C-alpha cells in the first residue's frame, strides 16, 4: 500500500519534470534562440508550429541594446514593469507549527523555479499587508546562505496550498508587484529569470562573504526582450495547460504523502490491517 503511494508520487514528479522542461524549451526556442525567426530567414517553415502562429514571427532581425532581436520586438527594463517588495523581517518566537499565516521563505526555493511547499513556515506574529503575496504571484530569492549561488535570484510562482491563497513572505524574498499594464507579463518574466544568462547576472550582483544578497537594482535594471502581445498570448495558450497540470500533480502528491504518513503508524500498530481481498 505504501509502495503504491510512493510510486504514484514519483510518477507525478517525473511527469512534472517533463512538463516543466517542455515549457522551458518552448520559451527558449521562441524568445531566446528565436528559432522561428531564423527558420523564416532561411526560407523554412518553423518546426512544430501552425501557420497562424508562424505568421506572428517576423523574418528579420533589428539591432537593440541587447544585440539582434526580432524585428518589431522591444526592450524594456524589469524595473519599468514591476516594483520589488522585500518581505517580513520576522521574529523567531512568532513561528508556529499550527495556526497563524503560512509564510514563503528561502527554503521554498529550489533554484530550478520549483516551489517547495514542504518548506512553508507558519507565523503568528504581527505583519503588514505589504508582507502578503497571493497564489500566482512571482517571488524571487534575494539571499543565499551558501556559496554555490544556486538559490540567489531564483524565481518561483506561489501555488495555492489546500485552499490557502494568501501567504506572508520573509525579508529573504522579493515579491514582484507588477504595474497594471504589465501584469500580463508575469509568467513571461518568470521564465526569463530562469535563463542561465540571468543566473550569471544574479551571481555577479550578489554581495557578501558568508551570506549572499541580491540588491533590487539587480532586478530592476535587468533588460528583457519583449515580443508583440499576440505572440505572448500564443505562448500562454501553450504553457498554461502544462503549468496547470504541474500544479494538479503537486497537489495530488501532497495529499498522497499526507495519506501515506497517516497510514504508516496505523499499519505498524495494527490499527489498520491490509490483507488480500480486504476492502477496508
């Protein structure tokens, strides 16, 4: 019984790894390597793309501050799209095992864009509304306690956890507060911050000998190459089902893990028995 639960959790993990890799690969192809534009330049039809989407890509490049980018695309600093709030400087006595508010902290970041819900803490102390994020918000780690620089600058999208949609976040975390005209770029920015190029920049901005810190300027001054809005909508149409499936799998895995952890002591002490043909 426990093995079957573990097998399903592992299957969900592998499915999610595949879905996340597919979404990142699509972003890389369209918005980093510009594969459809290069294909059209060579007189080829972009691979794996319908004619309507292919028509949205130009067949030429233009010069920009970032180098050659597709014709008609723009460059914009991240600071012109969003502000970055630092979270709650919390007191240790406010931490609790139960009750209070769930709190996003440095342990929730994996360095791969995956949110580790198992590391969410709970806090019963005082806080202000600016220390609150909602499910779907973009958060970025601004601190790294190690010298390998895996976490610093790492982005994550806050998931909904067991119906909870509001969370605190600590001073080790930035919350991206997108302006009204830029909110639609939230997921695009998330994928941008996963690029190896940004990881190198985040590491370069990091200061400190024992604790690495990423200043706001390291984010605000970062320039993005932005496609026209129809292409952004086309990208969202492709990746939204993938990311929704990832969240559904993670939620199911959390439920299965809770069931497994609840069953284990009951099986060991004989409170629950499992035998062949036993329907209980």
